[in-house]
C-alpha cells in the first residue's frame, strides 16, 4: 500500500509541476479517478499527506480547494519522478492539454467571502487574464447566505458586470 500511495502522490506532484498553476481537488480527482488509478478515499489520503509534509499547499475558497506544488514538492519530484511511467506522464500531459482552457477559466474568475469587521460579510470577486487583473470588486453584504449567492453567481455574471462597469466609466 505504501508504494502505491507514494506513486499517487508523485502523480499529483507531476500534474501540479506540468501545469505550473494550482489545480482544484475536483480537477485532480477527475484525472485520477477517470484513469482508475485509485479510489476517491485513497486519493484524498494522498492529498492530505502531501499537505501535511509540505509538498503542496492548499488555498481554500468557499466552494473548492486548490493545490499548489511547493519547492519541496518540486525537489521530491526531481529525486523520485522517474518512478512515474512514461505512459502515466503521457496521460497527464493529454489530460492537462484537453483541460487547459477549463483550468485557466477556473483560475481567472474567482469569488470568495469572509466575515468583515462588523457583522457583515465581504465578498471579493476577481477576473484575471494571464498576469493582469481586469476587475477586483469587493462587496459588503449583510448575511452569509447572500455572500454565498454572490460567489455562486459571479462566474456566470462577471463578463456582463465588467462590461457594464467599463461602459459606465468610459
């Protein structure tokens, strides 16, 4: 079990190093489970252990977790990456190539909320393109339910809102 768990960890590290961007739990899970490398529970154990050992870091938003490879993770991959077969590396490359646009969309439109100084919630909404921020909007709402609603609608409404703001300001 230990050897196979180590392989799953290396596969995750390889994915994160090849895309040079964070991947969500669901994106990693989709690849691993679709290829039937392991089951969901073993995958979550591997992700948890990668975090505990400092090989990845996790960024949590209100509805997802994104994994980033650390320098220690890159170093581990340099030493043990040859344990991953060429076929698996090819599978990873194909998956990331097919999902590149979807992955970039996940990274470019984000919304998260947190409790403000009073009893309100602050919702931070962003649209980024490459390394540039197109819009960064923080909204104060009175309830967590409303904060969740704003986060959930931001992805589908962000282009329309951005266009409206630009039209009004220009």
